[in-house]
């Protein structure tokens, strides 16, 4: 819808300019057409919405479009995890799924505030987050069948065993992304301890 409005506005402005220059001011026809076309494309590009994250224009970042696509897919996977977690009947499995969602939500929130680090999380997005969403969605589908067959029970059990592994992977990824902040915090604490020691305080 916004795209159509942008096109219509640019076209209307270009048309008005053409009518003014050609009919009112009697300028050269070819020149009026060229100028109007230039105005159309100029306005169309100028009015293009800027894709920003944490105040940073994604178009100024290398691979900005890929970063935006990664974040969009990650949000969709995270929503899939949230819905699956809410539908899981097994309490232990549901708790693991909710933990995955919580950590994943934290990672996305952190990356939205630090978009330059999104590329570092590419493997997490493409593999771990997508895998978690897929496993949980299938788990819910098998659960809904109500089948108690050995094959279904085996798949459900394997899925449940995979969740702690995924939780560890999510937490490891979050820790790696925050490595700089963790080091800064450690330095601050060390400096505080040194200052207190110099003042003779335990």
C-alpha cells in the first residue's frame, strides 16, 4: 500500500510539473518530458522508506538486505517456537521450549540494539533457531495425533532429548555475542575491587 502511495505521489508531482512547464510556460516538449521523468524517479527514490535498526540505516551496512531478511526469518521462527511451547502438554518439554523462546527473544532484542553483530549470528539464525522451530512444530503435530505407537513415542522422546542441547547452543550464542560487554563488566568489577583494596576496604 505504501509503495502505491509513493508511486502515485511521485507521478502526480511529475505530471503537475509537466503541465506547468509545457502548457503554462510553453517550454520545449522534449525537455519537459525528460525533466518530469527525472522528477518522478527522483521523488520515488527520495520517498523510499529507510530501513533502520537501533537508529542505524541498514542500507549503509554491508549486506544490509541480507541482515534484514535474516532478522525477519528469525522473528518468524521465534514466533513458531512460542506457539509450539504454548501447545506442548509435557511439562518438562514445555519448560525447555519456553526457555528456548526466552533466550531466543533475548538474542533478537540484543541484536536489534546491536545490528552490526547480526552477521556473527548467521549460523545461529540459519541452523539453530530454524532447527528449534522445526523440531518443536513437528513435536506438536505428533502430539496432536494422539498416537501411542513405538515410532511416534521414539520421535517425541528424541525431540525432548534435543531441547537441552538446543538450549545450551542458544545460551552459548548469546554469551558469544555479548563477549565484549562481559569483558567490559569484568574490567569494571576488577577496577572497583582494586580501588577498594587501595582504600583499605575488604
